[in-house]
C-alpha cells in the first residue's frame, strides 16, 4: 500500500506541474467563454483519446455518454435492423414457435436465405454474440468469423461465439436454414470503468475542479490510491450472509485448501454454482472489493456490472477493483467454477470527497472553483500523456 500511495503522490505532483503550473499567468483568450460545461469537456475527452468512431454522424449527449459509461451490452431486435429491401424474409408477430420480444421476429422461407443486420456499437472489444433464433445449422457471420448455431424447431437462445469488433457500424449476417427465424441477438463484453464525475455527468453544468478530479481518477485508474476511511471501515460478508445456498453448494470447514477466514466457507460440486449475496451500505463512497476464493477463475456481478478476476486452486484473496457505491441495498452474484469455493467478501471504504480526489490528482484550490477554458488544453494533454488504456 505504501508503494501505491508513493506512486500516487508522484503522479499527483507531475499532474500539478503540467496542469496548474503557470495557469494564473495566462491571459483570457479573446472570444472564448469564461467557463467550460461538463458536456463540452466530455466531448473533448472523446476527441482527445480518439474514440470518435463510436459516435454517430450527428452525436447527441446520449452518444457521448454511451462511450464514457463503459457499458458494453447491446441488444438488437431482428425486425428492427434487417435489410428490408434486400432480405427475402418476413416479420411475424405470433408465438406459435415460442415467446418473442419486441414487435415480432424475422421469419425465413422454405429454403436457405440470408438476413443482413446493420447495427452500431459505441465501444470496441471482444464481444460474445448470443442469438435467439429458430432452426438447425444457422450460419452467423460477424467480424470476419462464422459460427454454426442450432436451436431446434422453436425460438431459443444460444451463444454463437466470441468476436472482436471495432466501434462503429457493424454488419452481422445469418444464413437461415429453411423456415428458420431470428428474434433478437445480443453483443456483450465486460464493461469498462465509467469515466465520469461522482454522480454522473451533468452536461449543461459548469465543470468544476472537484468534478475534474473525479473524472481524472476514473480515467487514469487512480481510485485505489484513495486513503482508507476509518469512519467507514470494512464490511465482511460470509456464508451466513447468503440467504439460500444452491443445492450443489455445501458449507465446509476444511483447511487444507488454504486457511479460511470465516468459521465456514462454501464450495460447489462438479457442476459449479452461482451465489447471490444481498448487502447494504451505510455510506456512499469508493469501496475496494476483495474476495477470498478458489477456482479456475472468478466472475462476479456487482449490481449488474460483470467483473472478472484470476483465481487459484486454493483459497486466496482476489482483488476485484475499486467501485463507487451508493448507500443502500446492493447485490453481489458470484460464479463458482467446478469445485470452486468462496470464503469471505470484503468491502473497504475509502475517503472520496471532492477534496480527496483533488489531493489524489494534485489539483489545488477549492472543489467548487470552475475550470477555466484556457486550462483545458493543458489538462487534456496531461491526461493523454498519462493514459494507459481503459480497463
């Protein structure tokens, strides 16, 4: 921890020298506004880091937010995105072949035919393509790959495979077997850290130093270096906090797979299992999430956000990252692999006031001070220099 904090201090000093040094001596540029809005800064961030491919031709606020949110789950109804002029298919709205979503589903003909889907995604990544379709021997094509999917005579969901995609317009095709059909398909990748102020972007509001520091910490992955908050402390969750164990999960006290922290820990059988742990927090803050577990891998879902981490064949701590969490109720889902297990979950609160963020990033002054338009170029250049990629 001392090493991390030392790094944070050095980074803060560098950031301070690059961003705030000499700012007071700069003169107001004629014709420029006195303030910068959060929306303007959000747009500048996307331009600075070359993320414009994820924007439509005439972007709106929601398009910038789609990139900065980091969410990478995109669902498309087939009847909304197929090529109406080119495809030899029809849209049906009856449930003879099982329930469907949206306004209908795309139905093929009595011989193989191709449906062409054009969709737009704002973020690149390696996506899992999941389809809800009908027919055996479907040939799905995306990102230069082809996947064979069979779902039988009724509409059913199946994972086609993983495909790397760039941000922007995508063409996803499927060669349907005779009388095949498609209801919807989903592209899903693990989310990226949201780049935003605490509480989210308020696009029309003036950008202030506190919000700038919060954005900086998220962008540069600095929040782990925020100091622990003794007033919040740590919250530990054990097997006792799981309302109902799945039938293929048992509690155990064995210690030869690593010394457990709790009196009892839980372990799945050869089928693996999913644990659901509801919990509540008294304070809104940044929390470090650590899980003492064993398995081939550790995949969790925190309030709908999927997180993946490495695991070992014995009980050991897995650092799952730092997250901004509001006070109130939350839910943690833990996927246990074959014979995987979980001992304890630990959430450690950190100091996360705007002043704490400013200290972390090396910004001086008051959190409520507006960011000057004359400073934004230096700020963006400094961020670009230190940026190592989104996680």
